[in-house]
C-alpha cells in the first residue's frame, strides 16, 4: 500500500524529501549541532551532490566546507535537482515492478478461476471409463 501511495503521489514524496533536506541545510547554516553536519554530509554523499544552487545567491560557507572533501569526488551538483532525479528514477523502477506484479496476479487469478470452475463442475482430471484404440487400416494410416 505504501508503494502504491508513493507511485501515485510522487510529488508529495519528492516535496517531503526536499523539505527534509532544507531543514537539515538550514540547521547546519545556523550552526545548530554537529550531528546535523554529519547528516548533511551523509545526504551529500548518498545523492552525490553538494548544497543548493541559486542564480541569485553566491556560494556560501556550507558548500565551501562540505564540498571540498576528498570523499566527495563529484562535480558540484545541486542537491535539490539530484534528489528529484533520484526519486524519479526509483519511482519509475517501482512502477514497472508493480505493473509486472499486477500482471502475474491477474494471470494467477484467471488460472485459479478455471481450476475452481473445473472442480465445481466435477470435471476431474482423472477420466473414468475404457479407452479403445481404433483399428488401423491396411495402409497403416
């Protein structure tokens, strides 16, 4: 059910992820705690991005501090765009998997309904009676 909700409401999930990033980013910018710095660093490492880019603002000290690490050997990608790309890619994969699952589920339901109908009509698979082979003609056919 959570997967279905995620696929049908991908914009809500995307906005929630971006809001989480914004909260952590602002906490680091306001020097709230060192654990928030570690969280931000982990986010940057996971999404292979660095900070928020804006056409109206200059690069600030967070990007200078977080993006010069040797561990993050990346082009300086905007985290908001990377999060959107990451979620879109994974929601597409989940959508394909859900489609395949639904196909096999419906296929199984159809096969099960034929089995139920066969049992209900008492047409068992083991036949009763005598089997007689037809005589072959002289030509062998």
